[in-house]
C-alpha cells in the first residue's frame, strides 16, 4: 500500500526521534489497512507520540490499566480536558494490545464473558470493521462495568436504569455526538442480549438517539459581549453594513438557525476590511 494516506505519513519520518517509533508507525499502518480515516490516523499518531514519551524502556514487559490511567491523570492536570485524558486509554490500549504489550487486568468484572461473546459476534458474524468493534466494545464495556459497580443485574434492567446511566455519565461531559454514538452501541448490544434471553426486549426500544444536524457545530450566536463590541466598532455611515450587524444581533435573540447562517455568510462576504471583516 502507499506509504501515505491523504498526506498522513505511514513511514517513519527522519525527524521523529521519540521512543518506540517503529512500534507506533507499524500500528498506524495496521489501522490504515483496516480502513481508518485520515483524521483518525492523525489523532492516533499525535496521541501515540505523547503516550510513548511517558512509557519506560521496559514497556515491552507489559503495561496495565493503572499505568495508562496515571498518564491520563497527568494529561488531565495539564490540559483540564476530560476527553484528552480519555483518549490516552482509548488509543493507548489498542496500540499496546496490537504490540502484545497489554497486561490484562487480573480482576474480571461480572459481565466480561457476555462482552467477549458480543465482540466475537460483531467481528465474526456481522463483519463489523475493526474500528467499529473497538469503539462499540469500549462503549458497551463501560456500560456493563457501571451495571456491575451499581449492583444492577443485566436480566433485571429496566428502561429507567438505562436513563440513569446516561444521566450519571453524560451530563456535563458528553457531547451530542458522544451521546448518539453511545445510544447506537447500546441499542445494538441490548437487541443482541434480548434475543439470547439476557435481558428484556424493551430496553433497546427505550433508548432515544439524539438527532444530529449537519451544521450543529456552528456557534448558536455571538456572545452578548461580542455583539456589543461589534456594534461599538462598526462606526460607519454605510447603511448596508449597519443593517448586517443589527441583523446578526437580532438572530441572537430570535434563535433562527437559517437566519444565523445567512447573516454569518453575509458578514464573511462583506470583505476583509476592518477589525471584524466588515466593509465600510
């Protein structure tokens, strides 16, 4: 295969002198062959670079979850971002497993066998991609560990228990995309579990996946402080510019998404003159 994918190098660059270089790029080539996108390869490459810098020279003897969590805790202190800390485990563990360096925990949680059976079914019976198997097994494992920790039996679960999981885990921490991905993964697992008599068939149908919008990443509206600054700095006699600024302010209060997109586009099209790109 090509040694690059969408400009992401898959051979070791001369300037990369970080630890475990060959091991990192061997895993990246494996992910590329399995169908990983350029964006995910870039995230994995950057994350593995940071993880490798924190591993000791004896890493090949085995790395356990406690070691990865220490690296994740350090990242959380440095960045303050829970998602960055979670990536340490989400990306580091598959890499270490690929190398054969991962030391599985000796304490197996209650639903480990059910999780292993489902992972095997996803891979062998459904033919899911390795990235999907990895992501869904991680999501489902997190849910089953929560059930185990909170003394909830899979066979006795009710829709209210699933709601409680989302409230406890997602509130203030997960984006709508993360909630949607978790909902999809849990639906699939709970359908599988219900067909095998592990739980009631009501659970999968009770999970509501949030709708994702193509342009939901756009900011809802400028902050009021920024609106005031725009009004103060747009000192011009040009009525068209004044109308555009006031229209943006109105879209903040009305919450009309279509108007907001149109007004943002108008601001960008008015030219690069001035502090905020308004033409005079």
